[in-house]
C-alpha cells in the first residue's frame, strides 16, 4: 500500500516540516525471489528489489530522489531545473519528465557517450518531454556550462549529476527503511548482501545511511560504472557524513556527525558519540566498469540476456547489467546467504512516445547520433 509520507518522516516526525518533499512514487516497491535465475546460477536465495517499478510515469532510482529535489525546487520558486549527463542519461530523462509534470522547465547539458539504441531512445524522449537540449564536448564542460548558466539566472535550480545531492540521496535513506519494514513483515529474509549500481554515489550513500539508522544489518556492495574519480570511497564517505549531518541538524533523535575526537581544555581528548562513516565502511567493485562510461561489456550483455530470458526483467548495459555481473561473480566465491539485487533501471514502457519522435525535430547538433 502506498504510504502518504515517507517512512523516514514517520520514524522521525521532527523531519516532516523541515525537509521539502512531494509525492512522485508508488511505494513500497516489491521484493521478489528470482527462483529460475537463482537455480540456473546456483544462488539459492537470490532476490530483487523492483525499483524499476518505483513510479508510474518513469521508474528506476530517480523518482525517489526527485521527490525531495523537486520539492525544494518548487519551494524556491524555481522556473528551470538545470542538470547534466551523457546523451543517454536516465537521470536527465527522469528529471525532464517529472520537472515538466510539475511545471518547471528542464534544461540539460549533455555530453557524448558510446551510442546504443537506448541512448537514441533517451535522446528522443528528452525532446518528446520538452527538455531544452544543449550538447557539450565532455562531462567537465557540462559541469562548467551548468554552473555558468545558473549564475546568470536567479530562478534556475542546479541539480548535480545523477540527482545525487544530499536531498536527492534522502530518497534512498528512506528506501532502506522501506526494506527494513518489508523484512519485518517477512516479505523477504534479511539479506546478507545488497548489490546496487554506483554512478554518482547518491543511491548507495543513501542506503548506507538508511541501513545504519534503521539497523538493517547487511553488507552493501556498490558496483562502479563510471570513472574512479567520480565513484570512490572518499566520495562515499563525504556524502554519507554530509547526509548524517543534515539529518542530525534537523532531528534530535538522529546522532548527526561529530569529529571523532573532541579536545578538552585540559589537553585531554574525548571520543564523541556521533555516527561517522569511514572509508572502511564501503565496499565497491571496480572490475565491471569497462573502461568508459556507457561502454557495453560482454559480461554485462551476457547477464542482461540471461535475466531477460529467465525472469523477463529488462536491465540496461550502462548500469544494472554491470552490477548484476558483479553480483554473480561475487556469489561464486561467497556462496551462502541471501543476496538482494536493487534494480534501479526504469521499466515503464515509453515506446509509443519514442516512436512518435522524428529525430529531425531535435536541435541540429543531435542529428548525427541518429544517422551513424
Ligand atoms: C539505471 C541506473 N542505475 C543506477 C544509477 C546510478 O545511481 P547513482 O547515480 O545514485 O549512483 C543510474 C544513474 O543515472 C541509473 O540510471
């Protein structure tokens, strides 16, 4: 059943009036056992969290983040939401769809990535849903363009890549509470491991904080699908501690983050009682990236076909198939225990919209991606 407010606000009522939020999702998402695939792979307790069905307009991991982000944009009376990603970015697509739905104009700065059918589909959908499109040469120039664009406009809301701001990540703090609730209700056994894609860290960071606060005893394993400069344990440490601090400031029942040692006037030091995340708290798998953002890997392709054939679930080659490939290898060594794959890829069918777009309607600079 759909809850009216996030579980996070139910557990910590102090947060309710202090954090912007609006409903976009259809939660909780289901947890399901993947019997056929598990049997085929020799993994006894293989489960999936169906965040592909997280919302009706467009699913995946972005709607959970946008519930907080768009609420803040609306609170600030933003007339534009400015963000960036590859030309096939799911984050840019979700932001476009939900921002338009709320009457905020999406402005995208997009950089090239390896061309796949999925990339072309998302490009068509950016146009279909009315985003203002800008093509830039690289991720770095996209960052710069977003910043300079927003400096010139007072009512533009700047959203970091992947929607992985502190606020965006709260969507996954809440998701951890949701899973704990499902375990309590015996919808699934407590997972020993949870596998999740790590593209800008917001999803994993949110889950780490949520797991810590809700007492979910599980090992979260992130699979890196972008360059190490973006996804690493330092980024995770900084983001998780920022989230804790943000929550701690707004709710007396949340410990927040304190310096590990506080010095006292007499020169002695005292261990503080807050929650700190340290580098050793995070597990990342680095071998599934494929060397370039968006590059299709053979392991990814193989697993994508397998899960489609056995369970009828569609993954993507940039994010989730790489993550599942990491899970399969990991479970070959760590045979025992329940493992949960957190599916962050959208499964809402947008083929009608895609088919209605003629690529020539897009700005000229984008035509080359359709004729190659
Ligand atoms: C399908 C999918 N999974 C996972 C991610 C990565 O999530 P995060 O950026 O929070 O690490 C993305 C990011 O765009 C995505 O599109």
